[in-house]
C-alpha cells in the first residue's frame, strides 16, 4: 500500500481524503481511530495519529474529545476543488504544453481527448 514517494502519515491522510471524495465517508461520519488505522496498516499509532491530525489541520476532519475524529462539514467540496485545481495545474497544463511541443493543434488535441473520455 505504501511507497517511498511520500511520508506514511501523508499517505494515510491522502487515502482518507480520497475516500471522502469518493463518498466512502460523508460529512459528520466517524473516521477510523488511530489504533484501527495502526492495526489495519501495521504502522505505529503515532504515524496514524499524525495522518489524522494533518486532516484536522487542513479543516477536513475535526476531533470530538473522547469520541474520535469526524469528517468536517464541507470537506468533500474542499477536497474536490483542491483535486480539480491540482489536476489542472499538473496534468492539463503538462498535456497542453507537450501537445504544443509535438505540433498537435488544439482541434486535434480536443479530438484525442474526446475519443478517450468515457461516454457513460
């Protein structure tokens, strides 16, 4: 599950954030405890706590003393907007740059994207 690209606590936070975006956890849902995460991922509880606290610091989760961590109101929207901006800033800008460098004009690029885009 974990790789060396980022610290484990960051990967824990990212995993939970992705679960919130996908709807696995909704607003006000109880998040897994530090101990549950530590056992499931076979990591140190302090590492799991650091991941959860990162979400708290970002306003994605909040603590109820003695009860646990919960998904903050508006967290899904915040995460969705953040991921959309990251997608545009990294993938789309790079795609446009690379397409231009390869001589692919806008119409051809749009055609390629249209062909690849899922048609549900």
